[in-house]
């Protein structure tokens, strides 16, 4: 790399735009942008292949700013690179409704490849992107054409690498030998509270080397030529690469090298000192002509030329292999619509996880790019795609992912795969361990990613493993995440219907809560489950032509219990309907008319039955209703004994129902 005066001006222009955005907003993090600007400029001007005229160009390189608090640096670079981000957008950094939020948000601005800010997750998503690139390259690079051939870059900080998830995903990436993953580490020895030595004494290069990564050190973060040399060398290795770049946080500012410059504006005086140290005399929010010119040449034009060369390869493929071209174009359009086509169940019993296993096989036949895995529980979750291998460096087209005991890492990698595109992904663990990856579920929802999370072993019915493995609060807490749909199906037909919902959505994650225990096929669900699950809740049993005197609501295995209670109450002369509500979120979006049809407002005698924490059911049982839930941890023992002890028996639910006296206007009660 020949470093020119224009290169240095570009670096300082990035620095100044970044701090000017923060000063204008009155808040932000100037430390990282001032220190890492040389890395950003070197990467984007000499290595990263992107096309601002076509931000979604499929074969573009991906860049993830895992250290999302340095967002102003990314926004400044996107502006120089010609993306749809104006100076006016930069001036409205952190303002309500602006296109430049405090941390990068996927979908807000072209060029932002992932929502980051929760430290460590960006690195995990970058791993997922690199994994997907290798999978697709092995499948579609035919007839001598490299249609899928791009790198994934990430910029991480000390905080990212302190997070536990960074250990999970870095270890996974090393095992997978993801040679097209290159991570720049902004190593400045300072975090928000002070020197990292207060809490962090790790030789990061040795750590990553132990994972199987190639590692390099750049001693001077302002040495553009050295950074370029390291990036070039990283592309020659057969392993993922970590480049530790020693920087000064807040370079050029009065408090450079300290935590005082990490997360607050420099202020008028500090900004003046910075301008003097950088010999910067241009007005605020100026892009120097020399910088605009070099950015046009080295970032915009280079990226557009790369895109044109790729388009030529696609055109040439049409001449030699039209079938391969058709497959590739289907990949680009993302138009692989799949649906569960298995025969519906009319009788028998099967666990939710076993039904799901059969469904996965059917879906995998329809979509060759359906990929999934488990956090070392594939045999228990029943998620293995039969007739396909593990995805490994030796077998990159394998469709089964061995995440190991790394739930959080699994979630971030799945998100990265969905962000990359070209694959349909799912991942699994036990419901009780969903807490380990909950932050990744939240980011999936925030980014509107169609990831399917499968959580099995759904309740106290886990039995002998005891309270550490028996989920209580997890189910309802997952329902509280905005933008997530949770389905807890009651029988095999509802499981099929829930899977159909999961694979048909494109703008949000879906969670399938599946049982280990057997679920009997319920009456008529072979005819009613598809529409009922599509609506989130439906009347699964009632007396025709008769308005019931009460309603029993339930999910999962408890729907069968509700049907038994209904039968007993009918023997006692009390007619109730049974509502299966596999998805509260879906039901809440139905019309008022439909909801009133399922839950007539004049019927106030209601009992909700669910093997989980009761909070949340109040909305549906009302002030007069009761909730049969679980408010304590379980115990180790046989499933039948645990359910009886928790009050999940016909006799107990009948007793609860008969306690309801709407005319007394009692307050809602929780039983459990």
C-alpha cells in the first residue's frame, strides 16, 4: 500500500466527522472512532468490496462493527463510500426518528450489515456470515465460476473480547477454519470504567491462537501500511484471522489514552485541541475535496468494478450451465417457499420433538439450503437432518451444525447466517437453557430476522432431571420480547401447523416450544389445527349450538388435560368450551370480532391452564378468572408425581373452576 497525503487526510476527515456528530448530539463515544479511524480507512479503501449503488449486491464483503458504540465512525465511512447517508443525516445523530441511531441498526441505513451494541454479539454474527459464505461457495461455485467469493470483516474492542460469547464463537470459528473471517481488534487497554488492567489480563493473540486462529500484531494503529500488510497476509492463511492493532483511545484529544474520552463529548475546548493536533481547519461537517476524490477512486469505483466483474461471471455461467444459473438465481431471489406436506395425524401419540424431527426431514427435502443445529443436544432436541453430514471444513455443505455447549454463541451465529442470506436456519436447546441465548433472540427480533428457535423439554414434565432442568418462567418471559412469535403446540397436528408458520415468515423470529413427553392426537385437529394455529388460538372443543357457561384455556400438553376437565364438568352439568392458544402473540393480533368469537366477553368463568409462571394470562381470564400455573421451582421425580403435586390433575382443575363466582366480583386468583 502506497500511503498518500490524501489517505492521511481521509483518516482525519473520518475522525472529525465522527466527533462533530457527537458534539452536535451532545452524547456519544469519541474514543474508538479517534483511535480506530486508520483501520477503518485502510480496510474500506484497499480491501472491502462493497457497492454503494447496489448495497445488497450478494457477493459483497460484509463488515460488522461489533463495537457498536463507535457507530459514528461507521456512519462517517458510509457517507464517504457513497451510501444513502447525507451530511444532514450525520447532523441528526442520536435524534429521535433519525437514520443515524446511537448504535448501528440493521435496516435503518444501507451498508449497516448488523445491529450491534450489545458487546460480543457482532463477532458472533460475523462468524455466522463467514460460515454461510463457505457453505454457499461450496454449493454454487461451479463450472469454474466463483459466484460466492467474499470476506467477512469485523471490528471488535476490548469489551467485545471480555464478553463470554466471544469465547464461544471464536472457538467455534477456529474449529470450522473459517479462513474468510478477518477480525480487526482495536486494542487500546481502556474501557468505560478505566484501564482494562483492572479486570482483564489476557494475551488475546495467544488466546485466539489456541482456538486455531491466525494472529498478527500491528504495533502502531496509525501505520496504514502495516495495517494493509496485515490484512493482505490474513487472506493467505487457511484459518480465521485476528489482527490486534495497538491504538490510542481518543487519539489527538486532550484526554487521549484514558477512560475520560471513552463515552462523552470532547466539549468546545477539547474539540479545539483536537483540531489543532490534527492540523484541521475546515468547517464542521466538511468533506475535503481531496478526500472525496480518493474515496470515489478507492472505495466507490473499486467496489463498482468488482460488482461488474461478478455480473460478467454470472452472464458467462448462462452460456455453460443454464441449470446451475437457474439454481443460483433462485438463491439470489430468496424464493424458496416450503411447507409441511406430511399427512395429518388422526390418532396416536407422539412427543412434540419427535413430530418436529419428521417435519425437519420433509422441509429439508424441499429446501436444500435449510441448515440447523443444536447446542450439543441434537439427539435430545431431535434436530438432526438425516442423510446429511455435519458442516465441517472437510464437508462444508453439511447441513447439521454442532454448536457445542454454546447456547449464546449458537444464537448469534444463527442471526449472522440469516443476515447473510441464502439459507434458512434453525437452532435448538432445552427451554430452560433459552436464558443463555435470550440476548440473541432479542437481537433477532430487533433485526426482524426469520430465525427459528426450537426449545424442547418444555415444562415440569422433564421429571427426574429436577428443578435445574425444569423451565418455569422461561415460556412467559420469551413471550414478552417484542417482535417474537412463540408457539407451544398441543399435539402433532399443531406442531405441523406451528412449523408452517415458522417457515413462512420473513420478518421476525419464531420460537417453537416442544415437549419431550407424548402428546395425544386431539379430536379433529387434523382438520382444525392449521387454521387455528394460524390465528394463534381457537375453540378446540365445545357443545354445538350451546353457549358455554365457562372457558378453559390451555397450551401444549395441558390442552389434553383441559379436555378431560371439560368432560368431567359436563358430567356435573356444567358446559365449558376448551380453547387451545398455541400463540398468544398471534391471537392478540386477530380482529376483535375473532377474539370475541373464541372468548365471548360475556362468559367470565375462565381458567387458564399452563405449566409455567401464571403472569400474562390475566389478559385472557379477566378479573373473575383463575390461573392454574406454577409459581415454585419443581423437584426431581417422576413426571406424574410432579404434575399431581403441582395441581395439574382433573380433580384439582375442576375444583378451581367451581370456585369461580363472577357475580361476587372477586379479584383474579393465581393457583399454583
